[in-house]
């Protein structure tokens, strides 16, 4: 999923991943596999997801995320712009 997100952001360079242990205890905790399901919302709320998976259209999800950040930064005086490390905006 990380690689899909990086590519959706437009990065075309080499992607190297380090083991979670290299980032310390918090990174190890954040690196645990999780299964999240919206199944309970279907019968209770009649809700159905528009997308089955993040990987079904990662470019669209990235554009939506970017639009949300622009909206947030224009409305919040406390927002610090993200460092892009040379990645496409």
C-alpha cells in the first residue's frame, strides 16, 4: 500500500523500505497489520462505500487528500505546510 501511495503521488524514483524496527517503538506499533471493515455500517446505516479499496484508484484518493489539505491550510492559521522532499505537489 505504501508503494501504491508513493506512485499515486507521482514519485517515479527508487522506493526503498526499511524494517519498522529502524524507526523505533512507535514505528513498530504503527506497522502492525490491521483489518478494517465497514460491514457493520451496511445494515445499520444503509451505507455503501464508493470504493472497495484504496488501491482501486489511488490517484483519485491522492487528489482528494491534496484538496483537503489545501482547504485546511487556507482556513487554519496553525497549519504548517508539509515538507515535500522534492516530491511532486
